[in-house]
């Protein structure tokens, strides 16, 4: 690890902690009421969902429109698990139950993703998009008709385990894991498939295996997002996980920039907070929201950040650089 | 010692026989050219040798192992890598990343180690970084390491593709028209590069080329194909005088 990397780590850690402290103070001083905390928690969940979708849509470059289905599997399986675990009467701290439930949700969803991905990833582009829509609908219809998880009425009796404190840190950890995944040799291999599949195969990358891996990892994290959702709402119903919800996540990823994880984070924040902020406009709310999307796509079709990542260190550096430049220009004039 | 051999390989697309009973023997450290008029089946031969197509009949043996049922990435692992006629770089990645991707099979850490960035991750990544920078330096491309592949000049893109093919440490390197679209000065430089890598990495080079100056200049042995059949084989001088070759190129 060289000096620059260490500096970058330090800056980012400091930023994460100070952001947490800001929220902590806001919540303690009651500036942020329950409503705002709710939005913040939902934003965290949407960040996880968008980032996990970005692994397939951005890194792998494939159209996956069935993320709501994966989220549903994660939500149901983790909720089912946590209810059973709490019913056994073993006294565990809430956070342990939550983490176990998330892991169960993630693994179950990852497995389903693996099973769906293996046959479907032979398809490309629009075709894959349509197949994933199909699977997501199958999952939704399955839960509507599946009695053990409450059917259409939904699954009740989930203990609410998520609060802002734990979801903030969980989100940070997941963000870091997806980041490091993207920059490992596996992530590079997946990105090379997006760039040119034939060349990637010719460079010795087992493309089929890495496509399935990307799909599995993506659904794993989507399952974790679903688990958090279930344990925040304390109630899951199938009608939440519709096609439109998948589209909403896809819009976030496209708006942030396909392949840009920081873009996904920013877009998830904007697109979750914006509709809430617009509640004052009542019936014009969706109009403004859609208009924002249209304008965005006309002027920045590659998304907010394109494929590049926002780097805090670079941002700070450029800030100082600009100052230096101004100084030198100023100095030049003085002479 | 024979590194790569093709025995009577035939490729049929429906009723069309693109390659008919083609034979090839490549010895270690040889530099062989494969020429022929347009549509003679040269690229089809390449695609069979690299596993993109499976021959209709015949057998291909690389390092004493049949590669007929192997996928392209397995063949790369066995020691044969290639470049493409129309450059296929990972355009939105840097030159260094392009090379690192091909170095993939020599980086040893698993996904969990990569995600949690264990010590193994750092040492392996450092090793990969050094090796890939070294490779770029051999091609005098060190200064372009952080440049996006799409922003490189054309000649450098060609070179980068060769560097990428070499990153998987092959025993046989197959170049599909490496000089396509190059000016005479660039072609001359490329000839030197090919000669140099053959000696430096101690590999066998098989190249398809239309630029006769390049082929005649560096190849020790030339195979001429026409309509999917080998019509001549020999040293450059022999090929130049061969009436069959003249007829294939110029007609009767």
C-alpha cells in the first residue's frame, strides 16, 4: 500500500465518520424527525439495490430488469429465517439476528440468481432484459400464491431490526465490498466482457463463468438489500416488487452512469429524496420527476458520472490545484 | 520440436468448404507466414487454431494435447494467443488494464480475498502491476500506461494488442494482419518488433499478412492458401518463384 492510497483511505474514512456524526447529531437534536429518518433508511436500501444492479448493468454491460424479483426473494427468505430464529427462543442481539438474516437472504438470492443466470446469460441485450422481466414476474406471482409466506396478504410478524445506526454502517460495508470487487481481478475480468467479449475470451478469460459470477454476486447483494427492506418495514407483500420497481432501480443506475458506482450512490440519493421533496407540488410531483429524467438524458446521456468514479481525494486535490493556479495567475499579474 | 500442428483440418459452412484438408506444423521459435488472396480461408484457419470454430474434421494438437473440444480461453491457457484483424482492444480501459486482463491467469487470489483486500491481494496485485508495466516498457509504451486504449494512436493500438496477447505468456503467437492500415514506416517498425519479441520471449509466431514486404522480409517459411487449400509452402524466395502462387494472385 503506498502513501497515496493510505491518504485516500484516511480521507474517505474521516468523511464516512463525519457524515455519520452529522446524521447522529441531527437525529439527537430532533431536527431529523421519523419521516426524514425513514427516507434516509430507504435511500440506503436503494443505494444497495442500485449498486448491486450496477454489477450486471454497468460492469457486465447486460440489461437486467428483474432486480425487484431478487429483492423479493431476499426479503422473504430472510424474514422467514428471522421469524423462525426468534421463535426458537435463542436470545441473540438484534444486530446478530439482522446480519444472519441478511446472509441467509443473500445466499438464497445468490443461489436463485445462479440458477436463473446459468441458462439465461446465453442471451444478450434486449433478449436478456425480457427474460429477466419474465423471471421477476414469476417470482412475484409465486409469492402471491405461496401460502407459507402469507400469499397476497403478505408476510407479517417480522421483528423490526433496522434502524438508521445499523443500516448506515451496513450500507457503507456493502459499498466498500462492491467497490473492492470491481477492482479485483474478478471485477476486471467482468468489465473486460463488457468492453469486448470476443477479445476477453481470446485473452484467456472464461467469459461464461464470469458472466454467471457477476449475476450471482449482483443477486446476492440484491438479496441483502431485500433483507434490510423486510426488517425495516416489518412486513413484506408481493405487490411491492413489481416490474415498475425494477425499472425504478434501472433508472437510478442509468442516471448515475452505467459502470459508475459512485454515480449509482448519488443517483439513488437524488431519486429517492427528490420525489419526497416534491410532495409539496402534489399532482405535479411525477411530472417534475419525469421531466428531470428527460432533461438529464438529453443533456447527459451517459449518466451523471459516465463511467468514471467520483474520488474524494481527487476532488480535494483539484480544489487545491485550482487555488494554486489562481495564485500563480495572480502572482503573474503582480509581476 | 513441434509446438502446434494441424492435421487435415476441414471447415465447412453448410455447403461451402472454407478450408479443405489443411496441414500445418509449427516448430519451436519459428516465424511462419500465412498468405493467400482475399477469401482464401486464412482467418478461418486462425479461428480454428484458436478454438473459435470447431473444425468439421481433422485434429489440432498444441503441446501434445488435442484442442478440438477446448474453448478459446482454455487454449490460451495451453499457450496459444492471438490478435485480431480489426483491433479488438478494451477501448474504455487503460493500456495497463488491457494487459492486466490478459495476465489474469497468473494472478492468484480468490474473490473473497479480493473483496476484503487481504495481504495476498496486495502482493499479487503488486506483482501483476510490475509484470505488466515491464511488458509495456518492452514495447516502449510505458508512457501510455494510463492512457485509455481508444485514445492511443493507431500504431500504438496495434502494439498494445500484441502486448496483450503476450501477457498470457503464450508459446505460439498468432497475428492476424498486424500491419493492416499501417504506413511503410510503421510497418518497418512492426517488423522489428515481431523479430524482437520472437527472440526475446522465445516463442513461435504465425502471421497472416497482405503486406508482402513484411512477409517476405521476416518470415522464414511461408504457406500459401487459396480456396481453402495449401497451394505452396517454402522459403520466401521459393514462394516468389512458384508458378501456382503467381497464378493464384494474378490469374492465368
